């Protein structure tokens, strides 16, 4: 990008929009509004301060056009880029100038004027865009700095404006309190009352923590998986494979996955965990990650798949599931199911309970236009013809002939948050109290989404008043990754389509201890991740909102100056990282 270009949402002004940017005079300061009050009989007035509001950048542009058709097409391209009617309130986009490529401005256009022709003989036009930033600061490239919890850290961020720190703390032991002091402000999480911390009993004890990057801990032996049931008819077959991060259905190398032979039901791999827990658990918490992605299109949208974790009792029978399943006809949106049941059931009837059977946030649902899909297939028929012999006798000759026929099916093209979902699911049993939750993560950053366009989370609690499910003990875990036969699989020839992608990762099983409410609870265990996000003004532990947030005024770092930061709590040996996006005024 050269100095006379800009990029808006990653779109280049010259190469993509065919604009020539003129000289941009960046404003020195945001819009200024002073607050004063007139006092009767006073010489002058009372000054109560200055408000620094939004900042406006004027971008002069010239649009060369060789002819009127090029002029019209270029204008349409500009409209497509600059006019966004589907934006949520508050949405702002990035803008970068070639003369200062390290600084990103976030804002919105408040003036897109009608272009003026430069003369009556040419189709070249000029106009000036007004880009307004509600946050008048410019954003520099992110910085990551390692910190030491045992000393007074000195941090000098780039830029010259205050910036919000994001602190990641991974302790080496169970901790009940941590925090830091910065520029006269503080963040404090948990309790530091040492009298209450005598002989603490943690609420959770991790008994299984498997990243699921190997098949060595899983078996598909028919005897081991035979007691496993799930909703509907299922046939265990096919092959799993592992990567450095997940377990998934093995690729056949031709764009399809090894779900096995097509049958008229759900079919694909089922596996049972072999490495724990060593004893059955009456009270437990299961935390898992899974990925379910299907594609849109004539046949792709009709594809049906399911992926999830099955909670097993000591006899290997299914007592619970955390699963995404394409529910209903081909092309319908998938649903998330978090359910429990009496051993051996199929999550139907009166012996099961649903915590969640959801399509997710209505704002993320899209019921597309129903499509009629025409499927071609081959059929062999017998054709009879009459033939007259030399003696005048007529005979009938039969010949087999292959013809092409067609069949029509429906494709509903309905999607929701679980059509393309990677995230964390959890279910907890504590006596007759049950709780559950789901959070959607960004598959690239492995952090919960912040953008409202993609973010989704839900949780709930339920008390089993009758104690109907109090005896459901966790004795093991199973996984399931299957597809369902659709018409395209049964034709001759088979019609290929993009099968859904299914993967599973990060299995954690915790024993839930009975802890008196008078005793303080740990805010994090060893190797848990605490994120103190000053930008969003929230504290997360392992991706979930922490309930231990105490006093804080969310202090900021001063850009271009030395900032002293001192930590408190048992985190002297913890891995601590500071992430920040430096700002310029």
C-alpha cells in the first residue's frame, strides 16, 4: 500500500475501488466541547472542564473513469462497500492510510457525498468522504509482554494515549486471591483472608484432563461400545483419526470422510474412553469442546450429521449427552442437546430430562428459501421389440437399456448458530442440583467470540426435586461422530456432496466435592487460565465469567511512559502475559 492509498475493511482504495486519494489532513484533536456556567454578578464564568468527543477525518478522492459505463460500475462498487444496511448498532470498521500504515482507525462514514464531475468533457469525478471515530484514538499493532508476578514490573507501551491491558495468568497451584496495582488503580479477585483459608477443600478435583490428540486413549472394540445408546437408531462403523489438536472422522482423501458403508440410519464411528476416571463419580462436572460445521448449497445443505460426547455409567450405558445433531429433514438447522436419562435409554419418553434442546440465538438463525432439488440417476429397463422373420412369423425380442431418470427432493437451507459451531459445553451434577452451559469460541483464537454477530452463550440450572436422577454415576465417557443417509447416497451413481466436518477435543472430568459455603472458594486451580480484560471490564476463568470479581477500577496503561505494575497473591511463579493494543491520540 503506497502513501496515496487507504484500506477500509481490508479493501484497497486504488486496486479494489479505483480511487485516487488526495492529501489527507489528519485532525489534531477530537471535537471539543467545554462545560461552563454563567454566575450572576461574576466577572467571567465557571469552567467545569472539556469533553473530548469524536474525531472526523476528511478523505478527498478522485475517481478516474474512461467511459460512462466504467463510471456507473465503479459507483456501484463504492455503494456496496460503503453502505452497510445489515450492521448492528455500534458497528465500526477499520481504516488504514498508506502514509501511516501502522495505525488503524475504527469508525463509520457520516458523509458520502454525490460525486462532482471534474469537467463536462470527462467522466472523472471528485468527492470527499467523512470518516467519524467514536473512539478518537488510533490503534497500533498489538504487543505481548511477559510479566513476573514476584517483582515490580516496569512496562512502557508504544503510542501516546491510555490503553487497556489484558492480563493472562496461569497459576502453578490452586489460588484464592490475585490482583495487581497499576498507576494508582487496582484489580482484586477473590479473598485474601488467611484465617478462612486454613485447610481449604477445593470444590473441584480434576480427574481427567485429556487434550484428545491421540487415539491411544480410546477404543472402538465392539464389546466395549455395545452398551452405548443414543437418540434414534445408530450403527457403529467407520474410522477415526487424530491430529495434534483433535479427534475427527478420518479423511478418505477424495473429499469424503470414513463414516463407513451407507445404511438407512445414523452411521459412523463410536469410541469409549479407556483412561479414567478410575472410580465412579456420584457428583461430577464434564467440560468438552466440539466442532460441527456444515456447508450450504444444493446438496451440501441437505447433509445430516451429529457429533458429541456421551456420559456413561460404570456399566458403559449412556446416561447423558452433550451433542449437536441435525434434527429433522434434510436441510433443517441442527440443534444442541444437553440431556440425561435412565441407563440404556434413547433420550425419549419419560425417563429422560432435557436441559437444552436449542437452535440457539434467534438473531443467528436463517431460514432460507426452500429449494426443489432435481436428482439424476441411472435405471436399467427392458425394451421389447417385434421382429418379423423370413417365414412371416413375428417374434418378440427383449433388450436391456440404461436410461437416466430424475427424482425431486427438498432442500430447506435453514441455518443457525450450530450449523458452524466450535465451542465449549459443560454439565455438572452436585447432588440433586444440575447446571449446564455452552459458549461459542473463535476457532482461530480459541477464545470466546466478542463480536455480537458471532457470539453465543447460554447456561441454566435445575433442581431434581424428586431425586429421580440422583443415582446417575459417571463411570466413563464415549464419543460419537456420524452422518445420516440422504437420497443422494442411495442413487446410482451416488451424488457426491460436501459432508459436514466433525471433531472433538479437550475432555475434562472433575470430581465435585461438598464444600461448606462459609469457606472461600478457589478462583482458579493449577494450569487454569485467568484473563483480566480491562477492555471489556470482565474477568474470565477458562473462558467462563468469574464469580469472584472484587474491587477494581480497571486502571489503564499510559502510552509512551513507564508504568509500574505489582502483583499480589500466590502467583509469583505463575505464567503471566500482558496483551495490549497501543493507542495514539
